[in-house]
C-alpha cells in the first residue's frame, strides 16, 4: 500500500495539484476529520486571537466604552457578511460534490461565478453599510459614550468587505476540494499583518498615522488585501484548478441559472445568519439597557466564547466537506460514521475549551476589564451560566453540516430560527422582570440544548438523504 494519498490530476498543466480526495472518501473517519479540521481550527484560533489582541489594545488605550463600540459594530458586520457568505458555503459544497463526481469543468464554472458574486455583493454591502452605519447602530440603543467610536469603526470595517468577501469565498472553495492547508497558510498572512498593523495604526507607532479605533479596522483591510493578492498569485503559480486561466475566463461571466442555484441553496444559510444575529441584536439591546458595566461585561465574555465555539465550527466544516465528497462519489456507507464520530470529536474539543476557560477564572477576563470592578464580577457570572451550553451547539453544528452536504439547507435554518425566536428570545423577555439580567444569560443554554434536540430529530428522521446532488443539473 502506498504511504501517501493518490495525487488527483485536476488540470493539464505541467504541475499537479495534490488534493486528498481519496483520503476523504476511503480514509479512517476520525483521524481524517481531525487532520482536515486542524488547519481550520488553527486558522479560527489565530483569527480569534487577532480579534482579542485588537480588543485588548482598544480597551486599554481607549477604555471599556471602546470595547463596547467594537462588539456592537461587529454584530452588524456579521449580519452583512453572513447575508452573502451562505453562497460561498453553497459553492464549497457544490464543488465538493462535483469533485466527488469527477467533473472538473463544473469546478471551474462554479469558481468563476462564485467570485463574480462575491465581488458584486461585497461592493454593494460595503456602500450600504458605510452610508447607514449611524442608523444601524442607533437601533440597538448603544450607550452615547460609545456611539461615535462605533460609527467610525463600523464604517472603516465596511471598507474591508471586498477583499474579505473574495478571500473568504476562495477559502470555502479550497476546503470544498479537500484542501485545508492552503487556507491556513494564507489566513496566517492576513492575521499576522493584522496583529502588527492594527495596534500600530491605533496608537500611531513606527511613524504610521494615529487613527484611533479606525486603525484597528484599517489594519484588517491591509492584512486581508495583501493575503488575497498572495493567495491569487500562489494559485496561478501552482496551476491550481481554482485559478482560471485565459481559456477559463468565460466562467466569470454570470451564468444566471447557476448563480440562482447557489443563491437559493445559500439563502437559507444567509437567512440563518440574519435570524441568529437578529436575535442577538435584540438580546444585545436588552444587555445595553442594563447599563454600561453589564454591556462591558457581556462584551468581554463574548471574546472568550469564540474560543469555546471554534472547535465545533472547524469540525463541522470538515464534516460537510468530507460528506459532500462522499455523497458525490456515492459512498453513503460512510455518512453515518462521519456524523457520529464527528459530533463526538466536536463535543469533546468544545468541552475541553470550556473547562480551560472556566479553570482560568478571572484571568482572561482581566485582559479586557479592570480588576475589582462590577463589570468583571458580572462577566464571571455570565460565563458560569453560558459556557457549558456551547457543547450542545457542537452537536447542532455537526448534524447541520451533514444534512447540508446533501443540499438540505432549509431545515437547519428553521431549527435555528425556532430555538432563537421561540425559545431564547421569549424566555429572556418574559423572565427579565423576574430574574433580571440572568434571564438573558440562561436563555443561551436553553437555546443550544433545544437546537441539538431538533437537529438530531431531523438528521435521524428527516428526508434529507433523498435529495439529488446540488450540481445534478450542471454535471
């Protein structure tokens, strides 16, 4: 037996692109999921560290109100980006199915149309976000002390959308063809540059202009811009199948039927993001109404939740890519094992992360909040309630990724909508007069437990296995 995975020929160029297609189809499930997921987990961890690094600088240089401004502005950024990233996810899944089916022509066609969509939507979103930034932030009753800084930060962050959208779409499509290492390497460039440039532009170090809170966003723009340029150059040098050459440029011309397929498949994921962020939008307005100390405490706690949630996100994307390729190749015998073992691995990593955050106690919170204040005490209480619920979110993410791998996009969206708007938000609103702010915190584990139960029910008894391939009409 050969010691290395077979090389899959994806172009007629003299150099060949190695894609671990056979490992995803035939290899042992758990080691393959972990091996495929680790670069993504490392990427997400470094991105979170970059965000935390910027938050530490912002809170220590400009004060806790600036941290509140960043967290509130980021909520709208996630809503704007999530509204179109569903198309990128759909493109990645479709490319995985096409690869499993063995049709490289469809891979190129999907790539060109997805990038065209990313460019168009990013410029539109950036313009709307920049113009309406004040109106958006006024909707969540942001404390007056943080409003002006939040407007500046949100406007500059909107300008990062074109490079961020295209870069993110390429990352999703690369993972769709089974390549997890390339996204990690080039994400590292964006992250490292952001780590250096954001604080430097914040305080005006090394002769750079002192831009205040806007410098944190500008550092991200420059980081992603350089990383995108480097990635595109690399793909062409390596003759990667996602690098469209002169004879492939016609694939950038919009194929309305194909784009409509991606939009309709991606729309539930986009709607899911809007639904989830919309619920957080309402909950955040409730948090802000509790006063500046509670708003700062929530902002600090959310910085840590990202680290607990990251393993489940990385493993879920690995499960989706692996399942999509196996479904495209007709290997349904592996799908159940991917779901079971993937959820176990994801829940285990999430539990480990939650335990680490819990054991560290106030230490990580002190990176964002002054010692001895009310905000630190409130943040500690929030974490004691919320941290453990993310273990159930790992199950929801994993099972949702499995059904989406066979084009069942709507059901996970309905599940998230139900848990957010039927369970979590009503619970917080009804019990806020009785429990105070604790009602908001307890709504989080209520929602995650409910979503895990519904996701399992649909995975077990839903009709998602009967769907046709997403690219069936293209192949």
